[in-house]
C-alpha cells in the first residue's frame, strides 16, 4: 500500500491530506476559494492542484 490522498471541503475551504502507508495523515493544502457559487471552477481548481502536487511528489520520491 502506497501514499494516498483524501480531499475535504467545508463551505469555500478545500483541503488535501496525504495519508502515509502507516496510516499517518499530513495536511498538505488548505485553500480558501472565492465565494462565487461556481462549484465547477472549484472542482477544476482542486483537480489541477492535486495533480500538480502528485507530480511534484513523484519527482521528489525518484531522487
């Protein structure tokens, strides 16, 4: 079992937590999004940030 990610959302705050193989969680992102009711833009933003973080983590783990 490798590293996994869990997302959370409360109102206009989104978060990304990295779960280590031993089950230990680590918050890696908390972001406050504009309060404009555009949930689709919020999801797109979160997907982009999550993918960028995973790409950066893979690069770091290869070193």
